[in-house]
């Protein structure tokens, strides 16, 4: 299993790091640095995001709620060069380059279904419907690697409150852009397109479930799901659908891409659970990108105190 996991650090070799340390400070801009350093990965530049509000909560309160973490952040270089985004390529180390020209300037996100006020949001509106906050979350991929990522975004609930779900709404369905011209991976049959995901409405309304528009204080780069993606830190990474164009409130559980792909391997709930193995590998431990050795995987990815109530009375062994 370990050979599926290639920490990106492996190809930033010592000599490059030394040269980077010497030259990096002299060449002020990242663009110049990348141009000068021929082995670096070509990728999109991202702008700093305005309007990020410092939390009004104390550091210990943020940790108690799961909004902040006392664990080292995964280096930004790893977060933006080691990605799963099958719309571009299944090669994790190549997504950043394949997606670098993906333009999100004229994005729109349609929110409808069982709501009182269906609405379509443009990118500027999406970034300003709520104050932006930083949330530092663990991310645990079902493939058994993990990261700690400082996201910028706001609770999904802020968007849903604007459209007012009706009393019949029980689930939230999410859909990624379907545009094979701009997303070359969609010309292959590796998944059924568009990528779709879903949550129960009460899961989507949980304060830990966010829509991210940035990371590390900057706009989300294309490879991480620009311009807006879902982050649900107590679930496996595949629930965090990228580049969302449509959100629909429904009465019935919506289909989800990985469940459709492998119904015996990936469930609708996909809550991180170290005691429920994937049929082809153990989920008991994980490779934290950038660290030596393995860490134990935590129940609900370490968010048990915050989310266990959502699953009272459910058989968690069935929620793989
Ligand atoms: N549309 C879409 N969303 C997606 C995926 C994908 O292939 N397509 N991959 C998922 C998987 S398996 C993971 S682990 C995370 C990876 O997010 P990251 O690349 O920002 O770390 O995105 C998820 N969201
Ligand atoms: Mo994943």
C-alpha cells in the first residue's frame, strides 16, 4: 500500500532546497523563483484573499470546536502539488500542472431544489456572502495519506440559510463543473461525470462543514478545487467535492461518485473510522505527508467530540 503514496518532498532534493534557501530570498517573487528553478512544478499563481476575519474565539475555544489544531501544518508546497482531482489527471503529482490554466473568472454556482429562494451566485458574491474565516483541519484521504490544511472559507450553513431549505429538504447534493474542454480527465471514463457528492442536511449544517474558497490565506488554486469546494473534515477526503457549480436540496439521499464507482468500497457516509478497513487495505493508520512513519487514524478523524451526536443509534461499521 505504501507505494501508492509518494510524498512530494521526495523530489524536492537536498540540492534544490539548499539553492532555494540561498536564492529564494534574493528573488522576491514566486514567479521569478519558479522561472529560475528549472525543476520546480509549473502551476497557477494565486492571489491573496481579502476580508479574512480574525476569529473572535480564544485559541483554546477554537481547538475545542475543532476550528484550529495543535499539529504542524502540511507545507503549502505539498498541499498544492499532491492532489486528487480526476477531472484533470489521476496522477497526483501532475494535477497542479494540468490544471494551471483552468480559469474560474466567470464562475457561477446555482443553488436550488427544495428551497424557498433559489439563487445563482457569481464568484464575487460567493466570496462575500459571509466573513471569511481560517479553519485548520486534518484531511484524511481514503487511500491512507493525510495532511493538515489551513483553509479559508465559511460554514455551508451560511449559504443554505440564504436560500432557506424547505421542511421537505433532508439532503444536500453537490455537483462539480462538467466541461471536458477545460477538464481533460472528463474525456476519459475513469469516473462517471460530473463528479457528484452529498450530505445529510444536518451534516451540511454542522459548523465544521465548510465551503472553502482559499488556503494558506490565498485563493484556492485550481488543483485544490477553485473557486469553491466542500471540506468536511470528519469524512474521507473524497467527500470534499471540488469546483462546485450546483447545490440542490433534496428529499432523497443523492448518488455520490465513489459510491457509484465502487459500492462495496465507498459508502455515502464515509466517516473516517480506523476500525472499518477498506476491503483492500487497513484504515487503522495513515501517512501524514511530510512526516516519517505512520500515525494512528482517529475516529471521525479526531472530530468525534464535535460530530458523534449526528450518528446516534447508527451502525458505524456500516458507514464505510
Ligand atoms: N471534483 C472532484 N472533487 C474531488 C476529487 C476529484 O477527483 N474530483 N478528489 C477527492 C479526493 S479523493 C480527495 S482526497 C480530495 C483531495 O483534495 P486536495 O487535492 O485539495 O488535497 O479531493 C476530493 N474532491
Ligand atoms: Mo481521497
